[in-house]
């Protein structure tokens, strides 16, 4: 739940990457960490086990000061995907303002996607959050692998569902920042309707997006392109 | 069943909390690092948290000079005022700001960031700037001794601005890394507790559901046993009449019978008695199941009871071509038990040994006293090991057959009620599946043990161990 600290002129939003095990949630966060300006993001906290599976969660804060003097913070979390960590997922999901559901594009993992979605719906409910109200985008990751759901199939899914759908190959940085921008815009709009943020904070949606997504100016950094045929 | 939802985790999680500088650092260890740093550059510094509380104060080469000035009345006034001014100076951005005090020494003030927040500040100094000449301090009054002051000032570290800038950047970065590590550990440990608490709450809900389900099943089981007892009783009454009247007909109380009539009535009586046996088993089982079974213990000669049971099953053995080999040790002691129930147990086991034997097979029956190490895990025993005798004395009745045997994966289940090793509708052997369940219960209410060993196609051995010490 968005936190306001009017005394310190500060607002904190929470974005959570949810999805089945090994669908690339941590990879998304690693790319975001690499792309964003080091002065406007914190260190990437990765809490994984020795086999590179997320044990608790990953966390990276992003922050900027608005022209009106407010500090805007966005805390980006990932949940552990393995089934056994359900209670940790529930704790991490608590108070989320926006959720990116990172699905695995491989056909063989459709069932895992569905199970993770149901698990998320249940955990949202237990946390007092409404699946139909929370800001949500779906990312189909691992587009570079063979035996994945076809572009047509994903376009059809996107057409039928209400959640915006993004395609990504997070390991190559493709589609990651677009997905993040998508969820940030959706979350901002939703919070603006509820809390009248633009008037309270004197911040426009574009200032918010530009502030959070300020790229690193390091020369020779990786180039991150949008996945072709993005569905927005 | 009423479904129970897991509890909500709406109470604020550690992930939503912000921490102060002091909460994220182990202050004792942190002070050691700071002292080491101050020693390296010979410049002291102070660290304050967001609310300006002093967390660390380490002295450097300027300490003696400042202490000398501080003991002068005018020096004390000026130093106190300036320290509070410097501490509260506004800093914007990440770069340090500088302040020259009345003595000509310089301080630098830099923010300490954590997750984009300035959660503390570093007050670095005093040091002697390389590019500044010390001012005249004669305004400090008559007690001021320029010679002492000059000597002590000579000890103060003289340093260039660019070096100070680099040292401060390095020090704040080190502190920020320590804060990050501290934050990581706080999150891991507290989130772990939160996750375990949430799992515990989930398990509690599941346990509650299981307990409720168990209670309902027990109630259903009790109803089932009551039903069995009632039905068995109601079936037995008319069946007794069927058998009784058949017997009267056979005894020609209603007149002479042809051979054919005698044969038919004989069959009615035989099948009626078989049915009565089955119904009695069900009744016995339901009595045991509902705890209604009462023992009538008397001094029992197990050898004689076994011999009598062998006699009972002998006609059945002859019919199936099975030989019974009976052996008993004469020293077998008399035990305290319900003789009828022990006979029922033995008849049942012997009956099975004959029924599941091969044609022209043998049943070996052996009665003997044995002693063996105590098993403290015996049913109903919760005594400490020290109070259990090392050896226990039993009368053992072993019944071995040379039949089909029991597959090893089914051995654990043969004492379960209604269980049949061959549960198919085309099975070779009849029965209710209650015989061994009743047998085990009857043995256990005597404080005894029933064990089975089996080798498929070689045969099975059932051993009943009855305690020589009477059960209290």
C-alpha cells in the first residue's frame, strides 16, 4: 500500500515481480539495476541460495526528488518462485501497489504459470488485496527459447485479457524496461485516481516515469531494446 | 465442514519499515572500525543519526589542541556554540560542506545515505587546512598561552582539501556498505521469522481442519460399530431358530425323514452354523471396537488350551488333508488369562494355517515359555526405561504353516479390520477380514503381542506371546 510521509515529504510505492520458479524475475531486476542511474537507485539486494534460486526475495529501491521537493521512492521486489516458499511470497506481496506477473513462455510450463497465478490470487486475497483492482501487467519472458507459445497466441491472450501483456527476453535485456514502465504507469494512474497524487505532490505522470527510469549515463553500457512486436 | 482462511499478513511487515542508523549497525564493531579509520588519517570524527543523536565520537590529532582551548572560559563558549552550529548545518546533495572554526581549524560535514535517504551525517575533523594560516587567538584572554597553543597546533594533521574530499567519500561509502549489509541481515532474519510465523498459522488452520475431520470420522466409526452390533444381534436371533429347528428335524422330533431330506436339512444346519460364526465374529469385533469387551481372567494352562484348539480344528484339517504337528514344553507355566478368548485366538490362527495351507501340508504348533528383551514402545506403556525390566517372560504359541505365504508388502496390513490379502471378487479364500483384527485385539487386551513372519510360497508363522506376569 502506498506510504505517504508528509512530514518528510516522501511517498513510497511497492512493485512486486511474481511468477513461477525460474521464470526470470531476478533477471528482470538485475537488468533494471544495470540500466538505471546508480545515483537514483540503491544497491540490488539478492537473497539467493547456493543454487541461484531466490530464497527470500530480491529488492532494489529507486528514488528521485520531484521538482516540487517530494522524494518519490519505488521499492521493487521479487518473490521466491519455488512452491515451498508460499508464506514468504505472501509476506513479500503484502502492501503491493503493482504486480508484474512474469510468466514463462515455454509451452511445457503453461501449467506452472497457471498454478503460480492461482497462488498469487490467493495470496493477494489473504493480504486484503483485490486481484481485479490491483495494477497488474503480464510479462511473457524467455521469448528466445524454442517451443514457446507463439506470438499469435500471446497476441490473442493479450486481446482477451484485461492486463497489458509484454514480451521479454530478460537475459538479453529485451522488454524488461518496457514492462517496468508499463507497470509504473498503470500503478501511478491507479494511485492518482485514489489519492489525487498529481495535485498533492505536484508531479505529473511523465515526471514520475522519467524520474524513476533515469538511465545510467555510463558509456559502453548494454543497449536494451524493446522486444519486437510489443503488444501495448 | 467449515472452511477456515489462513490469517492475513496485513500487519506491517519488516519490508515496510524504515530503520535508523543505529538499528542497522552493530555499534560496538562500528566504533572499532571508526577508531581504526581515525588512527589511519589522524583526524577524528563524529557520526550522528537522523535525529542528531551522537552515535560515534572518535578523537584525532586535533583533540589536545581543542581540549586546551576548551578549558579557557572564552574558548569554551566559542567551541560549544560552533559545534552545535556545525552539527545542524543544512546539507543538500551528496557532497560535503565545510566550516572553519574560530581557531582556524576546519570541519567537513557529509550526509550518510541509505536507500536514497540521508539517515545520518558525518562530522569530519577538526583538521588543519593546508591552504590556511592559523589566525591570532589572543582574544581568548590573559590565560591563553600562545606557546602551548602553537606547540599543540603543530600536532594537528595538516591536509589538503582534495585529500579530505577523497577520505570523506571513502568513509561514507564504507559506512553505506555496512548499512546495506546490516539492512540485509535485518531483513533476512525478521522476514524469516515472519515467513515461519505465516507457515505456522497455515499449519494451525490445516491442523484444525484435520482435527475436525478426524472427529467426524471417529463419530462415523462409532456409528458404524453400533450399527454392526445391532445388526449382528438382530441376525443372530432368527438364525438361532433356523439352526434349532433344523436340529429338531434331524432328531426326528417331527417325524421320520428320507435320506434326501436328512441331507438337505444337514446342509441347512451346516451353512447356518457357518453364518452364525461369521455373525459372531462381527459382533466380537464391534464389541472390541466400541470397548465393550470384558475379560474374565482365570488361571489358564496354555498347553491344554492349545491342545483343545487343535482338537477343534482337527476335522477341518483332515478334510483338507493337512497334518497338525503339536509340540509343547511341559515346563510351560500357568498364566492368568481369559481361557475362552485365548482358545478363540488359537482356533482362528490354526484355522487360517489350515485354510491357507497347501494340500497335504503341515501345521507346526509349538508352545513354550520364552524370555526376551523388553520393548519399551509396547502399546500403552509410557514408563521410563529404568522402570521396565530388562527381560520379559512370555508363553509363546507359534503356529507355522507350509502354505502360500503373505507378500511382504501386505504383512503390515493383515491385522487391519476387513483387510483381505486378496481383495478381489474372485478370491480363492472366503472370510470377513475380521478374524486377524479380532485376534490381535484379543491378544493385546491380554497385554500380549502377535507377530508374523512369512515367505511367499514357503509359509507363514504366527506367534502369539502372552505375558506370564498378569496384566494389571
